[in-house]
């Protein structure tokens, strides 16, 4: 089996598992307990908080652990929703955000907030001119993802943050796809809030974090969840100690990949993959080819063929079609829609996201698999036409 | 087989920690089988269950389906009535906010027992600041809910009644059928915190007829970071976390597949072994309480006259000078809920039962678990006696 869907989720790194094991087994204390077992668990959390903070160039007190990026995003928007409204009630997001941003802002819109979506170019990059126009003194929050999950395109986060800040608005970035893949620096990107997810960067599922500049003390809104007061009261509930420890370790090992970014073999592999794809399918499209992207993410389109059918015919290669979160529903990807793909075109688009374990053999093997499946699907559709 | 596994677990624990753990109501160790299953799901079968087109995704989906069925069977629900959350706290928040949001206009009123966990009190308080009426129903000296007061408060249109099946600090169990009958007769929904129940006493959410219930894996030898909300079929609920629409749209976010699979495994085991576990805990609790009462004159076992879950004993010793808990050498125990222990406040549970602050601050909760042994219990009772002796 070849796994090429790393934007959807990743396997846990062996070091991460090793780090987590003792916390299932004998270091199982409740970190809120004041006894020795509890203190040992809270020490482990403190260390992991430092590891996560180090990778994002933040302070440990600025990291709030959640159950994942979806919860981090919801925490932010629920906080806004539950706080008494002021004149500043405009929320600006890009039109290619993840569902865990778009759904909460829809709720905000229902409750009287003015929600505006920034258009994106056909290369999948948020339009800065539109941002300058739409972000004004009435804007409360601007939220634009660091990189798109379906296209891998990097967004102009620094510039957007600056526009937001000159208008007195907060800036949030959903960095679930960025952290651990390319350098993410909360200082440099100048964001006030950022959402992270461990399972997109070789950490465990069920754990993520929200970065809050200045820490929980600076949280400007209501605290939407109630309970035992863990995570400075922002995210109550017994902390997922093994998950947090695993997330910390995943961040630590990611440092290595990021500092050696230029020598990262993934760039080379991606180049070969694109070249081979075009050799085999000269009619194919890859619109975001020249846009700065996450390493190893290729959204390739075949005209006049269904990517679903294609994927059904490649049993041993796992690739994605749009966001995994929207895979269940048979609806067109809102991301491809936003960059102007027609229905026919987006139907034929699949997403490859290479990972740390991808090698040259996998590329050669997969190209053959895709080719065979392509011919099978073409034959079937021709038969159906007859 | 089951005895051997627990024995092995107990031995490992003994050599590793050399401390006697007696805080199983705060959290429990994860069963080795569950940890192994999680390791496999994290390394090999790691797919995203929403990617239904791939084998990886379908394997993950299968693991979730199995976990859901196992949890549902263990608590006596249908599989489609179980929603996985990140833990019991999230499930409490989700049920209370999800119900109150819908009923805020017609029945803006929420009743909770005075001894609920903060995960229930605080969302209720938030509803109160959003304009709902929040009333705490008092309990008697044994921690049992005052049903007359409940019935009186239910005379006004009420959205929901929140009552915990078994209290985490004293172990006191409530008369659920009576609470449910009163609430349903008044047209109110019942949310029941059943976190401490799983694997200690047999029960079924369908028999109890509660409308919502929450569970947590790490209280019954499963992993931290996973829990479940039971929602009776046909009831409406607004989601708390929105996004990709996982868990039938009620709880978005990539499912924590390894933890769900492990929760299924431990819930299944808990339900199947419940009678053996109950007997084990009952025997140890009886031993502990009789030894402690014999050795320490004047000690009180809280809620002793009420029905309790086995394994939980809250001891109070009035008249001690100094902190009793700090005198317990070699024993890992607590003075109450872990969630409240950071705040160093006397337990609100004991306060509600009419225990004075000084005595409440001098109380120790011993909660035993499956790895606990007769020998450990003897050491615990001796340590309690020695500690009390020093402070007299």
C-alpha cells in the first residue's frame, strides 16, 4: 500500500509512540491532582508545551491544548459569539478556508455578524487587493489559513496580518497544514491566534492547540466551555496527557525537517512526480504549479474523467480528493469552486500529498498504477456510452 | 485470565511506582490491550475515516463503527445514539448548551443537583448569565437529592434536569428512576453524568430512561482524551463544534480513531466483567471501611447510609490539627475531585451535604480500582490511622 494523503492525516512517528507509551502505562496520573502522580503528569505537559511553543516560536504560556484544530477554530469563534457585540462586528475570512472555519462563521452570520469572504485568484491565493478593501475599522477578526489543505497553496499571511492590524483587527491563521511542514513563526507571521493539529504532522489524532498571543490572560472574549478549569479555563476537561506528550515529541522531531528544508528530498520527489504526470497525461492540468505551495502537494486534474472512479480503481494507492472532511458528501469542493473550476473539471481533480516516508520507488510504482486505472476507467466509460 | 491480567498490571505498577495508587476516580491506567490497539491504529491503520474512497479510510471507519457498537452495547444504547467527544467535560458542555440553545425561548430553566461536577455547573452558570434560570437542587446529609425540592422546582417549565448517577467524591448514587419520572412528567429532559458508573455497577441508559448521558474512557481503564455523549434517538441537539460534519454533524473534527477503538475495547470489557469488578471493589471497600473505622475513633464515612458505587470512600475525621492528606506517606489519594484540587477550596460536594468547612478540608477520598489488592488496602488503612494519630 502506498499512502499519499498526508494532508488528510499522517501515521504517528515511532519516536512519538515511544514518548506516549509510559503515559498510558504507568505515568497515568491526572495532571490536575496535587499528588505526586498528578505532578508528574503536569510536568510532562509543561515539557510538551515548551516543545510546541519552540516549533512555533511562541511562549509556552501562549499554547492552549485542545482536541484538535477543529476545536481550536471553534473555541475562537464561540468566544466571539458569546461576547456582547460591539460596533466591530465584521469577520473576514478567505473563501477557501477549512469547514471548521466556514461553519462557525456561518453561525456568527446567523447571529448578526457581518461575515465577508475574500476571493482567491485562480492560482489559489487570497486576493490582497480585496483584503485591503474589505478589512476596515469595523473589522473584529481576519482569519486566513496558512496553507490550503486541498491545493497546498501558501497564503499571504504576513501581509494580511499587517492589513488586519493597521485596522485594529485581530488576525487568526489556521496553521494545521503548515506546522511541522514548513517554518511557522508566530512572531514573523505576526498572528494573534493560530490553530494547530498534531495528526497532520506525524503526531497522534485527538490533540491540537490554539496559540494566543500573550497567553490566556490576553484572551479578549468569553470562555465558551465550562468545567474543571484546565488550560487556564479556556479548555476544561482532564488533559489528554499521552496525546499532549506525543504532540510535543512530533514538534521536536519536526524541527529537524524544517531546519533542513532545502535538503528535504520531498522537493526533488515532487518535481519528478509532476514531470512524470505530465509525461503520462499531457492533457492534464495543474494550475497551482507555479504558486508557492506546501512541499509535496499536487492537485492534478484530468479532463473528462471522474477522480472518484479513478481512485476506486487504484486499490493500493491512497490519494485524496479534496478535503477528507468533505469526502463523505457528494458535493463539489468549495475550494475548487472558489478558484473557478467548473463542475466537470473539479470532478476530475485528485490531490496527492507526499510525506516524509515517500521515496522514488513509490513514485514510479504509483505512476504506473494511475496510468492503468486511467485506461480502465476510460474503457469502462466508453462501454457505458455504448 | 482476567485475574491474571490485573495481577500482572498490579505487579508492574508496584515495581514501577512503589506508591499505592488510591485515586482511581480521578483517572485510571490504560489497559495494555488498549494501548497496543492504539499503537497499531496510530502507526499502521492510521487513515482518515472521512476518506471513504481509500482502504486506509475504510479501515479507520470500520474501527469507529466497531468502537461505537461496543460502547453502545456496554451502556445499553443503540449505536446511533452514541456520539464520540474528547471526554466527559465536552459531552456535558455539548448536552447542556445544545439543549438550552434550543429551549431558551420556551423553557429557559435548568435544574442541577448541588453536587454536580464543575463540567455541569459551569455550563449551567453560563446559561444563567445568558438569561436562563439556574437552580441547584439541594441534597440531604447523605448526598441524596431532595426529591421534594426537585418536584417543587419542576412546577415551572424546565428545559432540563442534570443529575449525576454516582458522585465522584462520595460515590453516592441517586434514585434515577424517581428523578427521571418527576422530570419527564414535567416535560423536562434528563441529563445524567454516568462517568463514574461504567464498569462498577451494571446499568443501561434505556432502562434508566435518561435522555442524555456522558461517559469517559479514562475512568474505566481506557485512554485520556476520549469520551461519549449518549443522546436518545429522536432528540434534537445543536452541535458545539462545527466543521467537517463528523459524528452525524454533531461533533466535527477528525475522529480520534485510535482512542475510539480503545474506548470500545475497554467499555466492552467493563460491561462484560462488571459483576466480577463490582464484587472485587465491594470486598475491598468493605475491608477498608471496617479497618479504618476500627483504627480511627470518630472517623466518618460520608454517604455511608446511602447507596454508593463500590470502590469510593470519603473519610472525614473531625478535630484533626493539620492536613490529614499530607500525612499519608506512600499513598496516592486526594481530598476530592482532581478538577477542584488545584483551587484548594473545600469540596463543594461535602459543603452541600452540610459538612462544615473545617471537616471538609480534613477529608480524604480513597478510590480503589481493579489493580488494588487486600494488602494495599491494609496499608492504606494503616497510613490513614498513622496520619490521624499524628494530628491529634
